[in-house]
């Protein structure tokens, strides 16, 4: 049984179901932003090393990328979570 089904089965309120559906896209966005920032920094350092340049990295951008990714994931998952929380679990599986 899926987590959303479990929340509805135990008479979970709409906020519980929304929370379950928002955790996944937010986490994926956070991880994607972190991996993207790490790969970007690695490329900057590698190219700088090959070209014998001094790499210039802004720590705020590196730390902001996962936050931005999490925010984008949260916003992307908002509509589907609201829609799914209003449906019965069987109906959600069919749509």
C-alpha cells in the first residue's frame, strides 16, 4: 500500500496527504541541485587546471543551487499533490 493510501486509510487529513506527495519532488530537486552544483564546481576546477587559470567559485551559488532545486521541486509537486489529496486512492491510480 502506498503512503498516500495509508494516510487516507487511517483517516489522514488533507495536509498529511499533501505532505507525502511534496516530500518526493522536493527531495529530488534538492539532490539534483546539489549534484548539479558539485558537477559544475568540478568542471570549473578541471578546466581551470587544464588552462592553468585560478578557479573562481562563489560559495553562495554553490549553496544556493540545492535550495533553488528544492524550491523548484516543491513548486512542481504542488499541483499534483493538491489534486491527489482530493481523490480516492483507487481513482488516483486510474488517472
